[in-house]
C-alpha cells in the first residue's frame, strides 16, 4: 500500500505522518503545493491513497484534478468545511477537519481498506470460512454506517438507526428513529448504489427507506402507495406509481 501526503504546512504534514505510522501506514512522499504535486503525478506511479489538504500555498488542491486524472483514493484533510460537497464529488473516501482526531483518522483509513481488493484465498482457512466465501464470491461491501458533521464534531450513524433518507432544497438528509435530521454529503443516486438493496429501497425521487422502518402501507391515489414511518412527519412518504410493482416484490 503506497501513501502520500499533500500539505503546505510541513509541521502539519509531519504530525499526520506520525499519526499514520501509529496505524502502520508508511508515507512515501510528502508534497507541499499544487505545482509540485502536478509535476510529481506526471512523472510517478500514482499511490493507492492520498491525504490531501485543500488550501495549498499556491492555490486549491482541486486544481490538481483539473490537470491530472488522479487514479488514487483521496482523504481530504482541511481546516475548512465549505469545500466538503466538492470534495465528495471527487469520489473521496472521507473529509477530515483539522485538528485531525486519531479515531476519525482510523475510521477513514478503515473505509479505504474496505475498498481494497481482497487477498487470495488463504489455504489455512477452516472449512466454514471457505464455504462462506464460495457461497458469496461476488458479494459487495455495502455501507453499514455514515459519518455526518455537526458543527465542529463528527457523528457516526449506523444503518440500524436510519428511518429514511430524503432530499430537500438540493440537500440529502438522514432521518433517524429518534426524530433527528442530519445532512449527508451525498445524493440519493449515490446512496442507492452504496446501500444493500435487500434492506433499502428508493421509493421515489425524494425517499430511500429501509424495510425495518415501515410501520404501515396504505393505498394512495393514482395507483400509488403511502408508507407510514415511525417518526418522519414532514411530508407524505409516497411510493411512485412506476415503482409500486417492484416495491411490492421487495417487501415480499
């Protein structure tokens, strides 16, 4: 696993390097500007993972992506939160606010490792392990938790806590069973690909709901269905007409 840090403040880069070494991650290269990074990427094999500050000494690090097709996974590290949406559009793994908490750093690294190709079958595996692997050879790793930002803090929300996802005013939100809403840096389109389809279903352009959150289903107008959730009351949760048939098959 190859890793580099792009950070204009050298003390901050060295501090991050020490934190990564505690996680057994060796940093091969440290870069400090947009210009230096572009030159390096044009001449070297891209690493597996980049820890990338956004505001560098000669501009925003997004300029690197405009010049180079980056093939690496990216974890953004920054003191500013206003670039979060743009960062997630670049398929980043995570967005860590400085000062970087070691637990948040470890969680971000774990997210990256989940995406790594699985190692070849170990001949020392016991029979039950081999049987499970053979029964699901192409099983996808779906998201099981989400990290949301609350002020200067990050909160981890498990799938089991989620009552629905909904979009509103160009934003995407998690609504939890304790009747709280949290903004997520994603879209319903992306979430639809990241969630296990056995547990979650996109019922309309506005909602994705989990099977376990369905309290009641009511026949609605124009051949549609209305879903009653335990606490979400801000709007009617309607299964669109074109999805009713598939939805009925999903709920069994």
